[in-house]
């Protein structure tokens, strides 16, 4: 079976039935970083319309992270000694990334989107280094994550992080730098080679010139310096005039609205629904066309197009389940959320460090094109790293509170089965909780059962509803072996191919 062929033929029309458990779990895996049993239980039976409206309204109303005390620091605020200054910078950056990642674990759509956009409007913190620049960049991502895309494009290009990362601070009208103009079209709005020319890039670079006043100290704010702006006429997409920065935005979104809508809706589709938007066996292109029409008719507001997608039959079709490979952040944060285990900042820091180790360092993508996602997360080195680091996470939780593993199993099977003496009920519930497509074959499930039952527990220890003539001495709620059994099952499942999917 190939999980990655897009066979989804369901339409964009709304999904009407009450949501079952599988669809609620699917929604939370995609719109947040998964969810606990309790969160899922509260949502089961709601309509897609009600649940998605709630998530979108929460995202629209959520305030950005407050500014840290050092948001406006420049080099003079740091110790004169370079080593001490470097330590302070690293401490501030690490603290900010921890605050940001803590927000991702609250399972909100706003920060799932802000994380998505950080891999679209890419900067690399190791290039511009400034913690203050990182704050203002993050603030722009959060404020615009589910807002107006045209406003987003306009604002992100003037963040200090972007001006330094793509050389806008060196874009002098007398000697234009084309880096940002090129990526504005190729990566941020139109897609590579999609109805723009090299001359459009050159003319756009001239129009974007002037944001070169870098102050007198390192990490000062960047402002407009009219003496470095090119005031002469430029022709962009056939439109001639003495254009400046905002003129470029106006021309781009009026002359290329169809191209922008298609490009952005394709990226949203591939991130939230299926990584293959071009497969001929499904109707992804029809879905993307519908999304693009909604995007344009709503003047590039993101909320309406996301609402349409997340409420659709296409999104909730079973062919959309488990077809995306978890990113490193999904791997660790989903597991923390799904278990409901109590976590601390040390757990979050370990998840961040582990994520960087296997290819995803927050706010530091590999290059301007960003992480390419999906199959690139799985190679020989990364898969071993994923296994080993997640096992450390599981072991840490077990050493801290073994009984939490029993609680997880009892929550998963539900109150009606909390006293069960049938291990199959427990294994089935945990497999369904952590693996969106379950295990591939009956033998794979039997292997999981063997792991759970552990060798030193006699077969007839379980109930007669599992083993004919069983004694029923084992019970989920009280048997001392249960925490270890759940622990071993999670260790086993974490290495299965199906566990890598969301």
C-alpha cells in the first residue's frame, strides 16, 4: 500500500455529519500539534462547522507574545566582552524560542499557522543573529498568520530580520540588490517562473530600494533613507511609474492575483491535506481552484479560505488521514499532547534540541526555500535519530511518573472499559490513538499485542473475553504490570512506520 498517492476525490462542500473520534483526531493533528484524549472527547459529536469556527475565532483573537525586555536592544546594551555578549544573545534567543514552542503545545491554530509561515517567509536567525530582530519577525508572523495575506507580504518584507536576511539593507538605488525582489516572486507570492521576468525582478528591486538606514550601532532599527532610493520610472508587469515599496505590493496583488491565489492555496493544501497536489487520481486541483476563488473573492483574507478547507468533505475524507509524514516538531509535540503527560520546560527544550538534531531547528530553516518537508524528514540518519530521541522522551516520562501510563490507557479505552481484563481492548485503543491509519496488517497488531503482554505474565492471567478459560486476574485499573506494559507498547509503536504519519 502506498499511503502517499492522493486518491481523495471528495468535494470542497461542507462535511455535515457529527465528527467521530477519527475525524476529530485528524483535525487536531493537522490544525494544531494533536490533542489529549480529554480534548478529543470534548470535541467528538460536534459538527465540523462548530469546531472549526471555534478554532479559527480563537486564532483570530489570540494576542501575539508580549515583547521581551530586550526587544529593542542594540549592540550597546550587551556586555563589551564578546564572549559574554555571545552568551547573552544565545540565552535570549533560546528563551524566546522556548516561549514560542510552549505556545505551540497549547494546540492553537494561530501558532500552527505562524510556524507554517516561518517556513514560507523564511529567515535564518543564524544569519541576522539579533534577538530583537527575531522578536519582531515572530510578532509579524503571529499578527498576520490568519489575517490578510496582502498585508502580510507588505509587512514581512520590512521586518529587520528579512531586510538583513535577503539583503534589503544593501539595496541602494544606484546599485540595486535583487535578492528580495527575486524571492518575493519566486518563493513568497507567485512561484518559480510563474508569469514574471528577469526584467520584472530588476525593476522591482529598484522600486524596493531605500530601506538602508541601519543606524549607528549593530542591531539598530532599519529605516528608509530617501537618498538611497531610486526615484526614476520603473516598469513592473507592464505598469510604468516612479514606483516605491507599497506600489510594488499594489501592482503585484492587482496584476497577478490569480497566480498568487493558486500558489498560496497549493501550499496550504499540501501542508494541511496532502503533500501531492498534482496526482491525477484525486481532485486536488479542483479543490485548490475552489480555494483560490474564495481567496480572491475575500480580498486575500486567509480565514475564509482556511475555513472552507477545514470544514470540507475533502479534508475529512479518510483518504486524507495519515498521508503526511510528521515533521520533527510534530513527532515530539504531538506525542506530548497525545499522552497528556505533565511536561516542563526541560521537556520542551529536549524536544527542540532533538528536532534540530533530525533536521528542523525552529527559526533556522536550511535555506531560503525552507524545509521541503514530508519524505525529506525520513532518511537513514534521521529515522534512527527520531527513534532514539523519542525513546528518551518516553523513558523520561516513565521514570518521572509510571502511573501516568496507566492513566493514559484508561483514558484511551474510556470509562466503560477501565476495569477490563482484555488486553486487546487496551492495545486497540492506544494504536488508534497514536497511529492515524492503525497498523498495516493483522500480524503487525499481533506483534504489538505480544509486546504489551510481556513474557513474565501467563496467558491465562487475562480475562475469559480474551482467552477462553482465562482467570481474569489482570485488570487495567489495578494490575501492577500495567504501567510497564503501556510503556513497552509505546516504545514499540514509536518505531513503527505508521507512527511517523499524521
